[in-house]
C-alpha cells in the first residue's frame, strides 16, 4: 500500500472504533457525527481490504486483522502525540496534565495516599485520575489510555507486559487479622486456626488470588467463608464475625485501631506482597512520564521507611 494515498486522520478514527466497537460511541468520542464516522469506517475497510468490525448479534466485534492492529496502532498514535503534538518540556508547577493511574485498593492506601499528601504534590498543577485494576482498566492500559499502572507481581507474568517498563514500588508481607472480639484469643495464625474458622478472602478481577496460591504452596488449607473484590473493606468487614483473614502488614497496622481488628503472626511462610509500577516503553523518554515515575518511586521509598 502506498502510504501517500492513506489519509492518516483515519488512523485516529480506527483507534476509536477498535476501542469502542460501536460506531455511535466512537463518533461521540471523536466529536464527529455518526454518518461521518460510518463513512470513515467504509474508507478504512476499502484501504485495509478488511471489514474491521463485523456483526455479532446486536453488537460489533473486531476481525482478527483489526485485533492485530490495536497495539501497533496505539503505539504509533502515542508516539505522534508525544513527539510531535506534546510540548517538549514538562513543568509540574504550571502544566495542568491529568495523569491516569491504574491501581488497586492496597496500592492506593499504601502508596498513592502518601503521594497525594506530599508537600511537593501540593505545589503542582497536575491531577491524578485513579482507576481500579479491573479487566476494563487493564484493557485501557494496553490501549495506552492509562499513563501508569501499579500492579501485583503475578499479573506481570502475562506476555502483554513483556515490553513494558517496570519498577518495584511496594514490598510487604501478609499477617493474619481477626475482630478484637473474635473467640480465638491467641496471637498466632496457625493452619489449625484457618481450618477451624471461615476465611474472608480477596477475589481479584481475574480470579487468580496471589494469597490463595501462596497458601497452596505451603500446604495450608483455608475454609472460605466470604470473598470480596475490594481489599480495603476487608478489615472493617471482620467486625462482630468469626471470620479470619490475611492482609498486607502495612495496611493491617494502619487500619487496626479504626477497624477494631487484632493482628496475628502467621506460623507458616508466605510469599511477599510485591507490586510494580508499569508503563509502556513508548513513554520511557517523555518528560511528564519521567516525572510521574520519579514521584511514584520516590514515594515508595518513603512508604518503606515509615511503614
């Protein structure tokens, strides 16, 4: 295909269509009319010699060719925006950049809270748009619609993250926790306690619990009594129950008083809680992203010192 015959504006339309899989929503995202977006889709189909989006019941789904274009297309558009359209310098005191950060409850409590409270942040004009780690959030990250993600280590085993930059920003260990009025009055969390009392467990969006895998590795069986996808509510949900749980120590220690919980020392080894800041390599040299990563990494050192 002769690149000179391609309308590069259509790439922006293609990116929106692949993100939304819906002509009306893509048009709204692009601030275009629906007929104009439909016309652009027809032109894309002719130029790429592929239907791009095909009917699947009442919705549209991308063709295999279209799916293969998602990552390189987003990378190209991000490079154009960073290298040509964005200012070459970044001044956090003046720039009103909105950084989109993907992070779970634990990362927000342990890391981003410290970032938001820092004196340095108060002197900036930047804003943070914090989004949860869900399937939809991760899809936005892979589309380059997220500036940076703070993710648990096991998620990074997926091949989609192979070409991403990363830095360790949180390292912690698990401790047990029960309501202060729990019938078990001991100070240790043993396999027998987990077998006797129901466990309040964390159920992540992908169904793969780092904690469950850690327990299985050391041969400890826990009898699940309840699950939640929101780790921040776990300490408060223990009140007036016989439930037992495991939490990152830093979170448990910080919330112990307010949540009325008692911390138990595990008698068996568990893998560490490790979370990484992750970003696409296309952002590696971007001044704004360099600043953002520096803030996150610096705050992680502060969190480690204050506990």
